C-alpha cells in the first residue's frame, strides 16, 4: 500500500516536471502534441494519486480510461513531428477516429454496457473499493494502442532525419513504455504502475527530443560560424593532401576560387601546412598560419588569420612621417606649408620651380611678398582667413613668378591644427595648359562617352555643314535606327547590360559603314547615320543607300553575346534621302516621320516619301475638323434599344455620331481613334454623358438605364470620375441609370488611376458593364475583381446561331457564368426572330440588335419609346 502511494506520488511529480519542462524548453514548438501529452499525463497521474484518498474511485477511473484513449495516437503524432515525416490528414483522421469511436461508446455506455459492464471490488487502493469492470472492448483497444505505439517506433527507425544514437534511445524508451504497459494490463490494470511508467517514458522522450534539437542547432551554429568567420578554415586530407573543404574567407585571403579548389591537390596547401606557426605575405596581406592534425579521421585543419592591421599599424606609425615627406616632395604640384600669418615654413622643389625661387629665398618669408600680384594684395589675407574658418578652400586665381610673369593657378588650401600651432597646407596647380585645353575642347568634336560615337549636337552641326557645302546634284542620306524594346532590356537585365549592348551595336555600325560616314547617338536607344554624296540622282542614291542598309541590317540582326547571354535584337529603321535644297531641321523632321512609321511597319524599314507627310496633314486636318465639330455641337448621340423578349424597351446604348455641315454622317470608327490619340476624348466623353443625362431626365419613368461607352483614355484621366459625378448630379437623375460600359482590355492597364475612377463611380451609384465579352482580355478574373452589373456578349457569337452549335454552347456557358455572378447578360447583334428564340430558351432576358431597331436619334427614340409604352399599356 505504501509502495503504491509512493509510486503514484512519483508519477505525479515526474508529470509535473515533464509539464514544466515542455513549457520551459519550448518542446511544443517542435511538436504541439507534446503539450497535449503533458496535460493528459498530468491529469492521469493526479487522478491516480487521489484514488488512494477517496472512497469512490469509479468516476475517477472512468476519466482515466477516457484520458488513455487519445494518448497512443498523440504519441504517434509526436513521433511523426520528431522524425520529420509529413502528416497525412487522411491517415491521421482514420487513426483519430478509433479513440473518438471509443469515446462515444464511453459516453453512451449506460445504453449498451460495452465499455463498463459493471463494477468489481478491489483492495489495491487500500480499503475495499469498487472499480469499473471492463469487457473485451478494453482488450481490443489495448491491442490497437500497442499497434500504434509499435508503428510510432517504426517511424523513428525509418527516419533519415534522426541520427542513430537518438534513434536507439527513443526506441529503448518505447520498448520500456510498451513492455511496462503490457505488464500493467496483465497485472489487472495496475494504473499506479502505469502512471509511473508513462511519466518516466514521456519525460525521457522529451529529454531526447530537446537533446536532438539542441545538437541540430549546435551543428547549424557551428556551420554558420565556420562559413561566416573572418578567419579562413581549410580541411585537407592528410593522406593524399586533397582539399576537402574551405570557407569563403580562406578563398578570399589566399586568392583562390573556392569551388575550383575543393577536391584538388594544391601546391599552395602543402606549403601552408609546412608553415605552421609562421606569418606569410599573400595578396598584400599578412597571414598567420596554424595547423591542427586530426589523426583519428586523417585530416588536417589549416587556420588562416588576417593580421594585416596588427602588422601594418606599427609600421604605419613609423612610415607616416617618411611617407608624408616623400609625398610632399614628389607631388607634381607646388606645395607649401605656412603658419597662420602666411610665413613659409616648408616648400617642395615643384613650388620653387613654378615660381623661380631657391629654398633660401623662400623659407621664413611672407608668401605674399614672394608670389602675390600687386593688384591682388588683399586677396591672400582673405583666403587665409576663409581657410582657417572653413578648414578647406579651393580657388582659381593668378600668382606672380620671381621674374614678374603671371601664372594661372588653382590653390587648394587645408588648415590643420596640432598641439602646438595651426598650419596651412597650400598646393599650387598650374592650370594654364588646362584652361587652354578647355578652350580647345569647346571647339573640337563632341563624342558620346559610352559608345564613342558623335553626339546629337555635333551630328546636327555636321548635317548642316553637309547641306551647306553640297552641290545641287549631290544627294545625301540620313538613317535613323531604333532598338525595339530597349527599355525592357534595361528593366529586366540592368543598365550595364544595356550599355554593353549599345557598345556592341556601335562597334558593328563602325565595321559596316564607310570611313567618311558620320555615326551619332542622339538618344539612349537611337542611332543616326549621315551618308554623304550617295548619288547624283534620287534613283542612284536610293540604290546606294539600299545596299548600305542591307549590309547594316545583315550585321545588326545577327545574334548578340552580351555578358555571356545570347540575345536577338530587332530594329526599326527610318531613311530619308535629301538634296541641298533641304535644311537640317526639315531633314530630321522627315527622318523622324519615317522612323515613326517604321516602328509600326511589318518589316521595320521605311523610306520617307510625300505620302507620309500627306497622311500627317490629313490627320491634322481631321483633328481641326473634329475640334470645330465639338465646338459647333456636331457630335450627337444615337440610341439603340435594349429590349426584353417581348420587344419592350427597358434600356438603351448611347452611340456617338458626327453630323457634318454637308449633311453626311461619320461613324465613330472613323474618328474615335483620332480623338483618343490627341486627348479630345475627354471633353467629347463628357458631352456624350450630358446628352445621355438630358435624355434620361426627360424620360425618367420610361427608361431603366442607358449604357455610356467609356474609353481607356478617359479612365486613365485623374479627374474623370469627379467630372462624371458633377454632370450626373447637375441633372438630378439616379446614378444607377448610368451604366459605364468599357471593353475587357482596360484590365491590361488597370493602374491606380483607373482603379480609383471605377471605385468613385461605383460608390456614387453608377453601374459597370463589360462590352464585347469574350473577345478581349479573355480572363474571367475581373468578374471577381470588379462589381459588375452587366456584361454584353459580342455579336460574333450571336451571328453564328442557329447554324453553329459551338456558338450556342458558348452562349449557354456565358449565361451560366453571368447567372452565377448575378449579372445581366445582354447579347448584342440580335438580327432575327430565330436568334431571339434560341437566346430566350437559353435564359437570356435582355437583348440588343437591329431586330429591335437601328440606332436612332434622341427624338426618334423618344417617339418609339412612348409609342411602345402606350401599346404595352393598352
């Protein structure tokens, strides 16, 4: 009895220590299950101890049974975490289902008596007490528990993550626990002994876990210390003298390539091993060498320490004065040391040579009396005061030689204060030649520093000169070459890659072109070439230029090897052949027009011709006409009905038309792109919205919504949403009646401005609609990103029904997508009753197309709207 109580108390104490150990050493971070096991075990042990102190132990022992249900499975989960195996949710669910099933049986035991069939007397806990009497179900679960524990031990054995020593001790702990558990159950469920065995087993497992993890951390820390140490470490095989390993510090100190050295026999390593305890000089550094011979594993550890700073510091002190003196005497400029009053204390030979004095004539004399021009008598005193105040000064001025001649100098002055006095160090640099060189540099050829080609400024001067001195029958040519997607190279590979590419292109241009041809680099990714006297007539010049351009393209379009990477570059080439009748500005303008057209052409090469200018003039004329049209109110909206299956008008789409003064009507395809490119789309879009708002205000009860097409250019305008909100508010109409319609492609350029405009319009109450669904961006992701209300299905799908069954399936799929997102799907281009019938059968409720009426003016649409409204009422 006493021994039993001692064992129970020991189980409690060990369980408490185990619980504290799990928390203190953070075992739960290795496996969360460790905390659950500690809690189970503590509760089990405490209950076991109290069974000796109370008379009724039935309930306590039932609680113990329940606690024991999940302990084997928890131990199995713990071993999976320790061994590094990934847990399968499915397998763990199956394993946990067994104790869960037993738990359900335990809580419903009074109905079936499968867990506890009754009670039985026991003298094990002192006086005569009753324990719950079990059935065969206990032994089945006991067998299951043993199987799980053996499976857990097997996971430890199979683990490649755990070392052999840890495996051995963990398996011994499991053998101890399993053997003890078997003994306990054979001894008529001796729970006191079970508490003692389990507490010690779990405690031992936790100790092993911590020991294992700490050893892993220690190894990791040692490896990091080895790798990141400032000292060099080299491991050499003492038998064959191969380098087994070395850290990065050793490679840098010895000037070796780490990867190339490991595994090889290096003569340098043999010498290092022989110089144990010595200091060597390597790569301008002093290195201390020490070796340790590990006879047991046949390796030698060579430790290399950089002691340069220690060695040099002493020598530096000794060398500083000598170095300064040597430097002072040998700098190419004149140097002088003055006191604060300007008295010369020391000077070098270059100073004496520069000003024509001997050392005896200079020392202990005021410097102003020696070299200061008479007209600058006050300058020297001011400079000294500034130098003393600022400690540093640099100025360009004039000084006088002994013979009276003047010399342009740059004076660099530093004031240094020591313990005894303040000294002024002045260096005089003769800049006469430098100034002459600068004057010459303003007139010599200007070159691009990166490629060595001529700069834009020089190229234009050369072009002007060529035109000026060309005879009437001489034809010249300019070529502009642009690198396509050059900014992408800079963005993805870095500017050094782009610079190397530009140098390579410049090199190839020089190789192909004639010696007298002028090559310039006016911009980052553009090259200009001036070909002088290419022919006496245009035809001959064209043939010559075509031959040169062919050679250029043949060379430039070869693959490039840049920094070890093979890349293919594409170019755009603009060419203009001109005579002396042109001027430089006009030549470059036409060249730019040809290059601009080349960027969008198929083969990338375009010769300037008058048609390009004509097209430009036509574009300019169209822009002027459009500006007048906006000013004169010639841009009007037409409305196309959006109906239900009964042909009742429920909404409309606003379509823009240009009514010329001569009565002709211009469709939007002929001018929308123009006003998008020149920015007129902003005021035009606002005018369209005003006309739509005016129509809704006059027909508020008869129309549910009007779709307003919005260009990507409008959405990218910062104030677009505010302007739309102002216009809608001015007409006092419901914002939900305005449906903002745009194509899917806007999502490719969904920047912050676009996103902000959409959010503001949505918050105001407007609705969103995607036009031409399925033909643009082709991504369904925006259905989750944008709170759409409507989508319009492109007419290309509708036009192919009923003959095309695939189009029908696509329309069915789109309808199902729209319904799942609670969107109104509107098919466009409904032309006949058969199409309407099929679309209605699919489930569509709203339709748009010529079957319900062509686009009409606002007045005509209003009449039709009211007529259909009367018909519907009747």
